[in-house]
């Protein structure tokens, strides 16, 4: 799985073509360590690519660029633009349902979650 640093992004855009699901993870986070193998299993998908956005360094600009408050955080990109986002839950990590929703959106099977569930102004989900 490709590990992406801040230079792979320009603000809220991924500098890659095609459909990508990026999990923003930090090595120091126990929920990220638990989530990583489940996320890595998606590498078999042929309809989209996966990558890890490395936010291990607390001064990584990705924290601010994507307004990440909790890791893991998942973002699906199509031709560099974010089309879906799921944030982990403080104290429990990423829910299995969130990964499945992101997989469905990335695979082009389910766009009904676009724009759903955001409670923060300007969040990726509300700015689609």
C-alpha cells in the first residue's frame, strides 16, 4: 500500500488521477493499528486504489488541510477531488459500517452517502 505524505496533496485535493480511498492514520494511534489490516485488505479491489495518508507527525499539514480531529479518517477521491468522508469516533476508532460505505462509494456502487452526516461547516461531505 502506498504511503502518502503531505506533498501528495494540495490542500483538500489528492494529486492523483482515478478513484482512491485514503485512510489518514497515525502510528501512535491504537485504533489506527487495529484498523490498518482491515483497510489493507481492500488492496485487492480493482475499481479503486487505496493509500495511507500518514499523519503520524502531529505537525503534519494534513491535520489542518483536512480538518482531521480523530484518526482514522477515510476520504474517497475521484480525480483528486474528495467525494466522501468518514471520521473515526473518539475513543473507538472507525466503524465497520463506515469502511463499507466508503468502499461502496469508491467502487461506484453507492453515491447516496455523498454529503451525508457532516456536522462541521465546510467539511468535505458538505462541500460536495
